[in-house]
């Protein structure tokens, strides 16, 4: 026992011995670079030999603790009895423990990717990303030197308050716009993707700067847009309507209108790479025209192009490796994480506890999403991970998909991965992770188009930082999405059948006096289910094969389609139906499959047509079809 205590003491002493290089954080910027497996670490260009960084667990890099933290100017204290390390820095206090994956940061807990460990030489090794980013540093990758970079920039906040600066210009270096600083206004809102910024002068006067990203196919011509915008002012008193050119030769349109006591000033610029910029000012009229004059002057000062050091930069985009990354922070839910800067935030949902960023490029399926939900006996990290895993497994075509089993991730997390390869849609790689903190479960998912880009996938996955929420303040947060896969008895056209609640009705109509149709879309896959009902004396069960072949002949006559499975007859619960499958290809090369099921009896026919991308195609074995045909009844 005595020898073990001495060994532990010596290990701790070695782990926390004086670092060969230390720099106070207030002396200036700090840049640390190192390579896994290399004992030479560089701090601001000065090389020093340290305990060699290595890979542990599920691919997490570990580095010597003290050399990183003291380079930032943090104080390091050791509690030998409990093997705890306390790091103290302005506004930040971190408590770590050897072998414990949970760290204490100020008044909340954080889960590390890997627990602190003692190396063979007794040096404390920790994941650099958690330590660095908690101290306000950034972790990136230099592809040319294969080095991991940890950078901390000294922030001069003497001229800034929240969103306001004493600099004469303000702008966004990533989206390349700037304007005179609205020093008499407050920045009251800025979207998490930086595409929308709001400045408010008073309770009724505000300016909005909105950026829209388009593709070549979706951006209409400047002249068409001009007509469209002008028409939108048809119910207002229009006072300005003009096509202009800025100093760089870019076209922009300018409209001004009156609506009651308000003036609306609208400007739209056509920038590079199918990007448009809108500057919309709502100005409350008054006898004092100073507010109006100030806001119109600001709009006049708007320019597109690179910003210089004299402009206050609202962007938080930084290049990590070869990827521009944006740090997303939400104060209400106390979370932050990174997304590629080119991703935009979805506004299709009003759910405040769900964050979804997607790649707007045509053909991309990439996204980063975070959902926060109340934990319960049936909504644990393990349960939700397994539920989503099983939903994917039931939907995906195994020919193109490889789904890992749900595995533990850390002390309180679970995860699985999905690789899509070889389909006509884009290949992709999904990391879907779940973990618990306090009374909530966090579902963080990263899907990339390039399955080989594991560095970016790990960078994003490991970037999530959370603080424990007070459930008495945050309240109950329920997940309300397509993963809640239950069935409901559906009635249509004189038939009833069971249909999963993941199918949402989107359209219905009467095709003739006897024929009706209904269309459903699967919220999980985007597949389409069309249901057609008609009446005729020709529709009898004895003619089911002939009826199906008649439908099939219409497909044969169309060169855009190819029969994949010929007409087959099946019997379910003593009732016979026919089915066949055909495929088609879109202009972009995407292959879709249509599986048709037909039942005819007593002068009525019902036809189900399931349209699926190839990654979801399972033919007649699709659970949606088997579930329907097993439960189909005549009312």
C-alpha cells in the first residue's frame, strides 16, 4: 500500500511539474501546434519537448495538460488525495479528475470525449478541444503540416458593447458586406447562421439586413425580380422605384413607399455566387426627421465586398483545416456547436429546442442538427438512439446502406453511424449521437456528403458544449417527429387500412364522378404513397391479373420507365391482390422505384403506388405496403 501511495504521489508530481514554456494569456495571441505521435510541441514558434500526444478510446487525441493551460496563463492546482486538477482563469474555473469523463466548469458539468489519464511517464493527458475551447480558444487542423492547431486571440473589447462598436464601419467578413456603424441603434437580433441581422432605432423603427443564397436554377433574373418586388408594393403609396448600379458595377433596385405613418425603404443587391442582399428599413414618421435621415443614410452606405481591419466584424467564422466553420451559440438552451459556414439554418419549424442547419447546394443531403428533449423512463438516450436506429434500418435499402449497432459513447451517451454508398443519390455518412445531462437528452446528428471526411465529422461531433438546464425554468420538451412510428386506422374511398403516422396527407381530389385519389408523403424518407379508388363493373377479383397487366402496359409504352418486377399475385387473409414494380430516372441521374399494389372486388378497385428513391427501395417487402395489404378491408 505504501509503495502504491508513493508511486501515485510521484506520478502526480511529474504530471504537474513546471512546464518548460509558459506564457500569460494577456501577453498577446497564443498559437500552439503539435502532431499526434510527435513529442515536439510549438508555442508561438518556440519548440519544446513534451509528453507525446496520442490517440485514446474512440479516436480522441490526448495532450499534456499543463503545457496547454499555462500557455493561456491559467493557474494549475493539484489535489493529490482525490487526484483532481483545478484550472483557474478569468471567468473560468475547471475541475478535472483522473479517470473521470465528467468535468466541472464553473457551476455546471461537462462531458469530455475521453477521461483525463496519466501517461506511462505519469503526465496528465487530456482532450485538447474541451480545455482549449472552454478557455475561448479554437482547435483546427493544418493539412499541409498534418498538425493540430490551438489558437487563442487576445480580444480587445475596449471599443465594443453588445453588437455595437466605436469603429466607423460594421459588417460581416464571411458574407462580405459592410455599412456605416448604426451607432444610434441597437443590434436586437442576429440569426445563428448570420444570414439575418436586425438593428432597432426605437420601438417602431428598425432595419433588417437579409442575405439569400440561391442556386443557378432558382435565382431569377434581376429584371424579373424588379417586377416582382414592385408588384408587392401595389397596395402602398410608391414614392421611389429605380434600377441602379453601385460603385463596383453591381445592380441593385431601390423602392420606397408609404403605409400609413410608416416609410418602407427596400434595396436589393445582386452579389456573387447567386447571392442577394436585402436592406429593409421600416421607419416611423414623426415631425423630427432625424431618425429617418439617419436610417436612409445607413442604407446608402451599404456596400458589398471584402472588409478591412477598420470595420467591426460580426462574423464568427474561422478556418479550421480547410473548412470554414461557424460557432453556433444559443443562450436560452445554453449550447454551442460548430457547423460548416456555408450551411444555412432551417426556418421550417418553430420548435425552439431544435436546431437544424443544412447544405443549400443542389443535390446535397448534408446537415447538422441538435434536439433537446426531456428525459423520462421512455425517453432516455439509449431508448431514443435505438428507436431512431431501428427506424433507419426498417427504411433503408441494405444494398446501399451500412448501419452500425448502437454503442456506448462516454459514460452517459449512445451513438450509431450510417454509411450510404453506391446509390444514385449522393453518398453520405451520418453520426447520430445521444447523451443525457440533467433532466434532458441531447440528440446531436452530423451528416456529410463525403464519407471519407472523417476529420470534419469528428470536428463537428466533438464541438458540442452544453450547460445543465434548470428544468423548473426550461420546462418539459417533448420530441414531436416522425420517429414516433405508430399506426392509425385510415378510411378512404370505402376502404379502411392501417397506415404509419409517419405518412402525412398532402393532397386529395376527385378525378371523375367515380374516381378519387389521395397522396401521402413519408416524413422520414420523402417517399410518396398514392392511393387511387374507382368503381366499374369490370373490377372483379377474377380479373385482377388482367387489370394489373393493363396498368403495366401503360408503363411499358413509356420509354422513361422500365419494368423491374412483372405482375405477381399475392394472397393475404384469403384476399388476392396483384403487384408489380417499375423504375424511372430523373434528369439528375437519381433512380426511383414505383411499386404498385392492386386489389379489385365487387365493382371497385383500389391501387396503392409507392414511389421511393433507390436507397429506400424494398419492393413489396416494404413494411408500408405489407402493413396496408394485411389490414385492408372494405367498409
